C-alpha cells in the first residue's frame, strides 16, 4: 500500500474505532450504574438485568436484517443511519422518568447498535488487505473494549456526582460526533449487491446462502458460547460486587477499569496473534484461560483480591479471543460479508440476552453467583469444540 492509502486506511480505522467505542460505552456503562438507575426509576434491583437484555434482544432481532441490507444499499448508508438511531435512543434513555419507557429506549439504542457494528467490520473487510485485516479488527475491538477503560469510569463518576441521565446524554453527543466523522471519512463505495431485485428478495437470498454454509453456522455457535460465557456473569457484575463483596459504586468502577484495560490489551494481543500462532491455537488458550479464571472469580468470595485478579485475567482472555471470532465470520464467505458479520453480531447479543436472563435467574434462586460462574466456564469450554469443528471444515478462510 502507498503512504496515501495507508493514511486513508488509518483514518478510516480510527473513525470506525470511535463508532465501536460509543456502542461499547453505551452497553457497558449500564452494569455499574444499574443500582442507581433502579432506585431512581423506583424499580426492583432483581429486574435490573432487563436494562441489558432489552438492548440485546433488539440488537439480536434487527442486526441480521440491517447487516444484510448493508450488502444491498451500502455500508456507509447503514452506518450513518445506525448512528443516528443509536444517538436518539441513547439520548431519550436519559430523559425517561419511568421503567418501561426506559426499556423501550434501550431497545431503540439496540437497533442502532445492530446497524453500526456489522457495518464497521464489513467496512474493514472491504477496505483492508487480508494480511492486515486481523490487526485492524483487533485495533477496532480494542477501541470497543476501551470504552470500559475510559467511558465506564467516566459515566459512573458522572452518575455519582450528578445523575445517570448525564451519562447517556454525553454518550449521545459523542454519537453525533461519530456520525459527522463517518459522513466525512467513510468512502461511498458501491454496494456489494447492487441488484435490480427488491431489497427483500436480495436480503432473503443472502440469508439463504449464509444458512447453507455449515462452516459459518459452527462459527456462529462458537460466537454464541463465547459471549454467553462472558454475559452470564458480566451482565450482573455491578450487583455481584455490591452484594457479594460489599463494594460501592466508585470501587466497582475501579475494578471494571482494571478489567477493561486487561480486555483492551487482550484484544490487541489477540488481533496480532491471529497470523502469528493461528486461531487453532489461540482459541483453546484463551477459552481455557477464561474458564479457569471465571470459576476462580466466583469461588474467591468474600476475598476481594483474588476475585479482582481473576476478573482481570478473565477479561484479558475474553478480549484476546474476540478478534479471532470476528475475523472468521467475515472471511469465510466474503460475498455475504455484511450478512455474515451481522449474523455474528446478532449471535453475540442473542447470547447476551439468554445469558443475562439465565445468570440473573440462577443468582436470584441460589443467592450467590457460583452456578452462573460454572455455567460461564462450561460455555467457554464449548467454544473450543465449536472452533475445532469450524477449522476442520475449512482449511482456509477463503470463499470456495
């Protein structure tokens, strides 16, 4: 690549990283401020996980449709539209005064997020050469996870000194900035499927192709297990530290800050390791590390130090494995890259919805987080089986 092309690719990656950052910020900041939100909205803490699961359900339903549509109408159009919807939903979240309208606004934000993330990774796939694609995905994933390092503590601090409503207002303002940056930076490329067929027929055809690709289906299975292993515990991490260890909101934010730094480091490391050691070795290493550390996390109570250290290791492993799963989804069938990545993202949020509900039920029924922790470890182990099956079916990531 020429210096000019490299500079353009770097600017594009930076803008796409900003878009990923705000999506991650919006979804991650909910966990530590859930107790405050529930008190202000006069709702029971036991249904606090719905703040996560409602967003996840909307993302799960709409992301495949919007991702497939990006293959039809273009990545930039879908990205900018998603950013607009996301910003409106997030702003209105901070303006609601009762429980169900808040849940409705979380759903709207989830729809926007479901358009943004597939567009981001499809744009990387369309505009980055194969030899540097894993690195670029790792860098954007690092920006997504950096929201935990920067955005979550900032949002929690604002919630503590002012109101949680300001947190969502600032995220919405950042979303507007990302929208303007995307309009001026993202190239106006021809849609991958500039067909005369109706959008509905084109989208249906792409879904048919995706679901007739067995290697993609096993990749989606791995993605589901990976994210279910994360969200079984993380969706309730604020309540976990509050109820099990007696930590206050600022202390919880500091723990999540440390874990966020670890996840960013893991994502960068994982992205660079894809070409160096291969997914076949990378995923078993990260999955086994995630399983062992999350069990240590729940078994370490009521001792704060081992729990926090286990959380940091767990976050590093989760961050290191994620770029590999996203790379697989985008490379196995390049002609339907937007659809495949959207299905991959939808699967992530399906796992978030399922795992957050299941983890919350198990924690409530047992009064502790041991069973959610064990379930999280089982999901991580299942990821290794799904990845092994995927790689056995595909000797390379190139389209037949």
